[in-house]
C-alpha cells in the first residue's frame, strides 16, 4: 500500500509519489508528495520541514525541471518544505493562500505553517500549465481549513486532507468548518474524477462511492450528536465519551474538535444552542 520512505513510486500515468518520514496518528504512514507532469513538473504538498525529504523529491524529479510547488493547505505536515524546495530549485510556490492560526491549547492535528509565503495564490478554477496542453487546476475545498485546495490533473484529483484514504478528515473550529466541509464534499460529488490521490493513505479508486460513504457518515454523526444533546448530554467531553466509546486517547482531541464542528453547524441550522458552554436542543 505504501512505498518505502524517500523512494519514488509511480502512482498513476504522469504521477510519481514520494512518502515523507513523518508517520503519526494524524498522518498515517506520512505525507505523500506528488510530482505531476511528464517534462516540467509540479510538486504537490512538499511536506514537512525535512531536508532529506526535499532531497528525495529532487532525486525523484530525475533532472526534469520543477515548474511550481503547489500546497493544498498550510498545516506543518504539508507546506514547510516548500521554502526548502524553492531554495533548491528556484521553483515558485503556487497554490493555497497563507493561513496561520495560533492554538489556545493542544492541537488535534498539525499546527499551521506560519512561514508559508506563496508567490501566487490560486483561486477556484485557476490553473498551472504543465506544457503540451496539460494543466493542474485548483478546486477550492474549504472545510478542513478555510484555505484548502484540491488539484485536478485530467481525471485525477489530488485531495490533500479533504478526502483521505485511511481516515475521516479532522475538522476543528474556529477555522475548520463542518458546513463548508460538507458543501465541499458535495462539490466533489458533482465532479467525474476517476481517481483520488490523497496526501495520506491509499488511493481512492471509486470516488463517487467513497464520497457517498463520507457524507453519510458525517450526517449520521450529526444526528447522533443531536440525539445526545436532546438526551441531556450537554458538554463536548460527555458527547465524545458517548459517541466514541473505546477511542484511542491520542484521538480524543480530534474527536472533540469534530463534535464541536458539528455543534457549530447544528447551531447555525437552528437545531441547538449553547449557554455557558452547555448545549441544549431548540
């Protein structure tokens, strides 16, 4: 399922994958960096601040020029190596907008990259030319973060953290937005991509079916949380304990973030309210 660290593997025609050595409960086996194109290349999600990984990316290019470095979002497992790769190759950093938020406490996932500095920010539908008529097209998918982009290359979609091949996506307020995340899933559902290549985990070979499952799971979780609040479970820790029995303690903060994101979305929809950090149904 996963190539050895630092060694290039063909993920699809015109796509090479290099796996970063940063495994964790939130990155699975590590961040997957993709080199896209036949002649001039675009590097998608160069990964963490790791000189060895950057060297592996350059080696995987095999002497082909790197025309651009594209980041799906600015968590530290995705964008910090962009500056190192730019210094090594001269390639511009093109992709998501800069975003860095301080955390008041322990994060449920990777912190933001405060040093990320794009040379060009892509909006929805903006493209990077790859030569020979090929291009990489940005698809705005806010939800996991407000600046998240996917990238389309023909019928292949690089989904970053919006759709992962091994786990559901972490959505944590205030920047993570469950309503936006669900709308972005529906946006992808309206597309006709043949293959999803996420930044973490295996390829998704049946995108439409996979998206239906993700959307159904989130809708079921929202109904469960609404039911628990209606039964008097009024605070996030209690909802987490009831909704995620036996959860790995390392994942409790992420579950709390997801519950909070659902509650904020339910509040916007007029189904719950929060008074003194206690939730009740309306």
